[in-house]
């Protein structure tokens, strides 16, 4: 696709299943205890209901991103050309994880779908399982070789994933956190996401499928939607990925891109940003996201740090913690306010492609690089900001 031919109009037109809705990331899995992790479905449903009860009508959260599974590859020799369909795994639900006790991903999707109150949220509550994977690593089950998958195998993998999630009526869409996102060429990722968009838009028949992929039904008459998570830099119209990103998200009007306004530094986890430095970086990313998404005609959300991240945090405990030298108002809500200010300054509020803010996050512990970060959930002051400004 040639960039000059992009139509710069809203993708959020009639017929698209992608909602405008502020979102929350929730992680119901606890820290490891005796080598195991506990999964408590709907752990933060009450907290979300309490927030929505007091939030203004334009600032409620009704889109829930809950961690629910993973994508894994077990191809012989980590060689994509050696991959069979049986080597390409989607783990949903999670009961196959022997180190996990309690419930599983499907249970937590079901819990949020039933326990987050639509009357408090101001509209239909939509639950989106978040599926992760790591392309750049070389451990057993990593996604190494994903980019090199032949077109036919990437399509077959997408069919397998689509069939799994579209069989669950509680699933409104899927968020793919397969890192790093890279469609700078028409590689395995490109063909995978293109097929996801096609499958989620309706029913597709293909020789490699073992049965049809049925993503439209009475509960989901427009099909399902999907998103990917990645840096706003990927959308640079002058970059190699721009045309492919536009095709993936535009062709079926059912995908959007999530750019986080946090963890924007290149330093190690624990190296903190001052609020002043963070605000400058966040403003640049929000502005370029709004401009570039418009040029590519791609719907988007912006993620904000209402709880601790590895560079924007209220408190860090551990040997590798390096707080910023300038700690002016270094509280979590200061980062939250700076992020909201960056969104406002970007012009996104009036951009028809903008699909809302995604709030990081409600978790049960963040431990990275021998650092423990606080707060694990949004502070009261951050919540009060969001209730009036989200």
C-alpha cells in the first residue's frame, strides 16, 4: 500500500466492533509462593466497580484487559522452517501450567464479564484476554522464529488462535503482547495479524483449518476486535513498517494499536524518570502517535501509568533501584497527571481514531531486575485524578 493513498478518515465507522472505551489492565496472578503462582479470577472487579461508581460519565472504565494466556513455539531446533502446526501453541486457558494454582485465564475472563457492573460502567462491559509471548528470546517455548514463519504456517497459527478465542463468548476481543512487534517486512508476524483481522471479521474457510473459524454470532454480530501493544515509533510513516501496519488494522476495520506512555526510557529497570523528564518524553510520544495514526488511518489507544512501572514509580525497593536526581513531586499521581496532560496536548481527544486511554494497572506485584516497585495498584490520588480527567 502506498502511503499517499491512505484515506485519513475515521475507522470507527458503523460496522466496526472496536469501541471507544477507557480500559484497565488487570493481572490476577499473585507473586510466586513456594514456586507456584495463584490465579484468583476477577480479583479487581470490586475495585473497578468502586472506581466507576464515583467516576464522571466520560471517565469510566468498561474495557478490561486481563492477562489470560500465552503463545509459545516448540519447533525443532528453533527453526521456523521445521515448524509443524502442532509445535505452535496457544495457551488458553492456563490449567496446563503446573506452576499455577487456582483458576485459569478463561475463568478470569468470565469473572470480569459477570462481575464488573455495566450500570456503573456506563455501558456494555467488554473483556479482552491479553496474550503474551517473547520473539527475541531463545528459551524453551519462546516465540523465536515467529518472524520467519512461512506465510502458510503463519496463517495456520492465526487460525488456531482465532478458533480458540472465538469459541469463548465472553471474549470481546484479544490483545496481543507479542514482543517485539515487528512488521517491517511481510514476515510471519505480518501474515499472522493479517489473518487474525480476517478471521475476527467473520467466518473464513481455508484448507489448513481444521474446521471453520466462527467469530461472528448472536452475541458478537460484528465479530471480535484485536489490538497489539508497541512503541509509537513503529507508526512513523517514513519507516518500513508503516504500510504493513495500515493494511493490518485498516482492511477489516477491527484492529487498533496501543502505544504506552510509560517505560519509555532505554535504561535498566529501576532507573527512574523525573516527572519533568517523563512529561517531555510522554508529550512527544503522544503527539507523534496522534499525527502518525491519522496519516495511516489506524485506530489507537494511549496507555498511562496510574500504578508503578519500571521507570515511572512512586517507590522502588532493591539493589538496582536508581531514583531520578530530580524528584520534584515524584509520586505516582504526578506521573498520571503528566500522562493525561500529554494526551490532552496531543489533540487525541478530538481525533476520531482515538479509542480512549488504557490505565496501567491493577497488579499483584511488579518485580524486575531485582527491584520491587510500588504502588502495585493506582493510588487514591491517581484514582481521584482519573475520575475527573480520564
